[in-house]
C-alpha cells in the first residue's frame, strides 16, 4: 500500500513552498494571518535568515514564529526557559507557532505533605 502524501489545506509541501507569503496567509487561521500581515520582528527575520542558510545548531528564544513551508525539515533548538529543546519541524506543524512544540512548564509532582501542612501531619514523625 502506497504511503499517502501529507497535505495542508489540500496542498502538498512542494505547492506550499511555491506559494508567495500573501497566498500562504490565505490558508492559515485568522490569528496567524494577522501576525503575518503585521510583518516579521527583527528576531524572526534573523531566525529565518539562518534557516534559509541551512546553518547547523540553530538556537532561538523566538516562540512567536509561525512555521512556514520553507522551515519544514529544519532542526531548531528552542529555549523553554531553562534549556534548548530540539524541535524537528514536520509538515504537520505548518501554520502553528514554534512555541507550541516546546513545553515551558513541568508536570506538578507532589510528594508527602510537609510538617505543618495539615492537622493530621502533626501526628507524623519528624525525620
């Protein structure tokens, strides 16, 4: 069985890469369209320039970049507040923000209650 080619709004990655930015804007949701209409920030322009140059080890703090078709296939390390998390950009990510794929908060894991937490914890032995 042949593998089905991935599409975005009915267009393949080759068709998307041939579109102008204005035509691509018509395919994305309104929030992303408004962001693209305002133009790229200096940090976004710098990041896109490095991606187009195919530089290795691209690290960025830029979470607000909308993933364009030309970015597909790149490996970008995005800062989550503590470290750089590698993100391999795939076709499924087109139209989303880069920061959506880097979690900035950890899952809360509670341990045993501390001394003075509740009335019943007073009965526990203090180590």
